[in-house]
């Protein structure tokens, strides 16, 4: 029996939780905010410092490091069979303007801790292992989000991506050159044996259910729309209620419908009106126009479409009732995704083997793993975050939960390495 197989059959976690936590806190100092969070926008000098620190740690762990033309960083631990496609893990280290210490960063440093642990145990895998730092997952400075993994998966072209600009007119290409992370490695065409991403849940379900590990089955499909309702502005005093064409009254019916429909399509349904602006915005003028966003999510395509159809019916009926016109424009369409069964089973088996409480869960947010799933078998591991809060300076996670998630990642990657070597996972 190999040393890797010993780990897979052992109930020991092996991970050095203190080392993982220390690395997370060291990284969090770069861009630390007064409220305990992190502001480290993509391709800023703070991002450069964080990238430099990761590269330093990866090289100290014996990894070879390469950087592609969109700035994605690949830290490779060699395997005994270099012809095999790598088993990959990773996430991002850029943050929201008022971000936390763990979103993305946990996935990157959990991967690094896996490699450090294998070094400690003197275990050689057959397939190479890679930890990846994906560029600009958040999309806060340069839209769109998941930029680096999107280029890697050929969802976005390199040329168009490098031309994207921030609010000051600086392009991605200029920013990459400024921080020294415009690499020479080709951005696409690389084989993926398997990909795992460890992440805080960014929601309250695991904490509410008192579970340590979320076995992520897939990601919700998302369809976004911009809706404009048009009525007639009029004086709030002289205009009788029954003669008004109030766009905001129509909008209120749509908001209620979005929430009602999402509640009726549980489980896994979400409906949100995230932005709403009434015009002209004067207290004594009846709103003649409302612009609003609609965000629908579900794991099942048919039910996602049903949610949208039902809200569309409400839009039609409320416009007829209140004498309004409307314009509905689609702005995003991400189909539901189911992760590879072999990767999902590897995560679940790891949690069970370690005696960790766990449950099946779906991701309501976008992650780099969604794009990687189109290149090879992929899966995700969730751990709880306090109050379900993320994208917030008070984002927090229990060190023990983070170590547990990392231990699951270790086992899942070892299982995947053996499966890739045996031809049991498609490359």
C-alpha cells in the first residue's frame, strides 16, 4: 500500500491548521483595512505584493512557477509521471473593495498547504499537482468577473481581455505590465486531469445546519435582466390616484413577484431585484420611469425558465393595469452546472473518511471552478463562514473548519491523482 493510499484510509487529518491560518493572516496584511478586512483590487501594487508572496511560498515548497499572459499563476509540484495531466486546485487573491480575509484566499492557501503537507510526509503523486492563482475573479476593478479562468477556458479572448479598462481608463494589459505579471505561458490548450476549489460558503446554510463540509453538487444557473418601466411624470397633488400612470407602483408589483416566484420554486431558487432607480426622483412628482435589475437563479433549467415566465406575466399584467410600457433586456445567461460525479464523490468520501459532518449543497455564486469544469472533471468544497457573511470586511471563518476543508482537499486531490493515473477520470 502506498503512502498516499495510507492517507486515504486514515482518519488522521494530517494538515497543519496553524500553518494554514498563519499563511492566511500573513496574506491578509496586504491591503488590511481598519475594520479587519482586506482591500486588494486586481492588478494593483497590493495585488503584486500578494502574488510575490505566493510565488515565494510556492518556490519554497519546491514548486516550479509559471505565469500566463493574463497573469494566472501556476505552481506545479512534479509527479512521478509528468505525462499525466495535472490535478489542479486554486482560487483567487484579489478582493472586493470592502472584502474579507478568506474569500478566494482560502482556496489558494489550502492548495499550498496540501503541497506542504505532501512534502512533510514525503509523498510523491503520480500525476503532477498544481495550485493556481486566477487573475481578477472578483471583477471589481476590471469587469467581467472570473476573468483569468475565463481566458484559460477560452470563454474570453486574450486580446479583448487585455483591452478591458478600469474607471481610470487603465487597461488590463497596462496593469499587468505595471506589476510585472504579464507572463509568457500560453493562456489556453492545457490539459486538466481534475480541478478542485476549496471556498468559504459565502452563505448561511452550513452554519445553520451545523455542518463542517459542504459537498458542492453544482452551481445555480443565472439569468439577469435590465427592466425599464415607463409611465408619465405628474404632480403628486392634483393628479387623482385612479388617473395616474405611476411606474414605481408597477415596479413594486414586479419586486413582489420576483420574491414570490423564488419562494415558490424551492429548493435552490433565488430571485433578486438588486438595483432600482425611480425618475425623476422628486418627492412631489409621480415617478414616470423606473429602471431595475432582475436576477434569477436555479439549479434546474426548466424551473429557472418557469420563474422568468411567471414574472414576465406579472410585468405584462401590471403594465396593462397601470398604463405603462416596458423594455426587458437580458444581460447575463449562465446555465446551471453539475460538477463531475467522480470529483463530488471524492469530496464526499473524504469528509466521511475523516468523520466530518457534511451535506450536499449547491453554489449560488460564480467561481473559477465553473469555467474549469468545461475543461475537465471538477468539484468544490465549502466550509462555513460566520453568519454566512462574505464580500464584507467582517467576513470570518473558524480555523478548525478551514483546516478540515483543507484536509478534505488533500484527500480529494490524492484520490483524483490515482484516478487520473488509472485512466478513471477524463482528461
